């Protein structure tokens, strides 16, 4: 494992939500005394590396900083200190409900989301039929997204990121999307994506079964710090014992 | 510069997104595209009535005079006020994928720019209708519009940034923009109507008033604007834009933490 190419390199990552609360001019005029600045450190000094083609699972109780870290890796957050090195790989965050513009049709949204993920218009158009077929929304694909049910919403979101593949995929609790049939279809697609040797995947999930089945290694986050890294079985055993 | 690269990279997206927004505006109601034209036309009538009947103003080609003012003002006003909450309104996108935040402003500028062009075409038609003598000075419109766009971009970027952190910025800006509206002479002529020391003052400190007055001068009355002032506001706009881009790049990744 030592000589394998590293796809994702996170070093001493710290993310906090301190002093970024929005304020209102009215409130600061009315209350002369300063409100206390709340500091909340979501991620405190986490370092890890993921070799190319690995599937890293992340576990931890709610609020332990898993989603924050995924968002930081996707480039949406900036870390307060520490570095995230993607070694030039493309990255996409696969989570429930990718950002859609509600008044536009599903088709338009596929195009726009794809272009936001860094694909050209032609590339997205090439994959368009595949995405539409995978989402299986029928005639709803040409209706505004605001008319979609929440299930349809996440089906479309999943299809876009699943069909438009990137080198590193970050998956946030996505394995339970849609109805039974779509769930089966999506988990088959996931396995297909994951089994690609060149793809690096980071999964956040609370489902021990999926983690055990899919991951090559596991990272246990506790209160924003790494508690344990290792083989899925060992980490899960310790984690479950701790949670009970 | 990073800005140019990002602009190139996201240009296709911005264009598509603007086109999609315009299309959805038309799709949601068939009369909507008509409103792009009707809106300034109707407001022109309102202000023409108020200025000519109530305040007995006597500008030459008054309806076109108001129309030029409204077209330019609407462009500036809509984008600036829209930028205050722009990150919050796009939180679905911003919290899922990285976008340089000024792209959101440029997308808005394209949408409103399209309406601006529509309005401008109407303006030219009106000039023929009212038999406005057209001189070569109309070419001054090119730098005037360019400066208006640069200024709008810079100011909107700043609004975007502070709008994230200051909750009630929108209320403040609504009042400030209303003030600017009345101070820009949309439906009256500042040099003719405002008493002596103040008209000079307004024309000097309010770029919108200056740009409006220059636009009317070169389109309707064959007057050349002050090149010195044009240059000044052009440079000012560029400086504001550069500073605001710097600020956006520095802070844009923390916006998601606040909203």
C-alpha cells in the first residue's frame, strides 16, 4: 500500500464556525454590549490519506464533523488551518438533493448541474439520455423541479452525480434514495462505480452493513478527531461497542 | 489572473443559466416577455404624468428622456438589490458545489442585460418616433454603458459579500437606493431643476446621476459628456471591481458556514 499513488491527502485539518455569525445592524444598535462570540470547532486536526482506488468509510455519531469534512474536501468550505490536496483529481459531492434551480425543468437542471461540476455542455448532452433513463422520472423531466416530490428530487440528484463520473466521489448517506426499485438500481450503480479501480471514494454512512460490504478501510471520527483508523471489521466492532 | 481564468471556465455555465432563467420567466406566463417592454413603458407614462402635469417640467423629448433614465436605473437597481441576498437565494447550489461567487452576479447581469438591450432597442424606436435629431455624439453611449456595467458589477459584488454577514442589509439598501433614485434625476433634469451649488455637487458625487445626464445629452441633445468625469468613474468602477473580487476570493468559502 505504501507505493500506491495517493489521491487525497488531508493534513491537520481544522474547521471552526467561530465569529462567522451574521449580525444585524438593528440589533447591534439596540444592544450596546457585545454578544459573546461562539466558537464551535467541528473538525480538530484530522489527518489522513486515501490511496487511489480506495474506498474509505467514515463513521461517527451525529455532529462529529463528518459532513463538514466532506464539504471541505469538495471545496465548499475553506479550512481554518491545514491542507487538503486532491493531487489534481476532479471531485464531486454526492448527497441528497444537489442544488437545483426550482423554476427550471429537470432537463435544464441536469445541464446546469453538470456544467457546475466542471463538464462541458457537449459532455453533459452526451450523457443526458443516460441520466434521464437512470433517473426514470418519465414526463416529469420536462417539468419544473418545484413540482417534484422529494423522492424524485433525490433520484435526479443521484443520477446526475452517478452518471457524470469524477475521479473522487464523496458520498453522504446517499444509499437510501427513492423507492425500493430505485434503491436497488442505485446500489447496483454504486457498486459499479466503486469497483472501478481508478476511482477513489469517501463514504459517510450510519449503516454498518453497507460500510462493511463496500469499504476497504474505515475512519472513526469522534468530536472532530480521529479516534480510530483501520480495517472495517475492527473499527466497526469498536464503534458499535462504544455506541452501546 | 485567477478572475479571468474562472470567468472563462464558468462562462458557458453562466450563459446557459441566464438563458434558462429568461426562458423560465417566459414559460411561467406567456405575457411575461411582454412585461420586459411594458414595465418601463408604463412607468415612463407614470413619471411623464407626474413631472409634466404635477410639476410642470418642460424637457425636450420628455418621454424618451424618462425612458433612458428608467432603463439605466432599472439595470443598476435590480442587480444591486438582487445581489444582497444572492448567496442565500442560491444556497442550494452554493452549499453543494464550488462556484466563484461573482459568477452569480454576472449571471444576474446577463439576465438584466438582456432586458436592458430590449429596452434599448425600444428606446431607439422611440427616438425615431419623436424625431430626435441623431448626431455622431451618440457613440458616447458605448463608454457610458460600459462604465455603468463595471460600476454595477463592483457594487453588486460588495453587496453580495456584506449581504451574507449583515442580515438587514436589504432594508438599508432599499432606502439608500430609493434615495439614489430621487438623487439621480430619473424624471427630472438635475442641471435645470436643482438650485445652484447642489446640482454640481450631485453630478460630482453620484455616478448614476452623471451617467444618466451624459446619456441623455449625447442621445437627445447632441451634447458631449465630460471625458474627464467619464474617465474618473471608469477608473473608479474598475478599482471597486478589483477590490471586490479580491474580497470575494478571500471570503467566499466561509459564506456557507454563515447561511
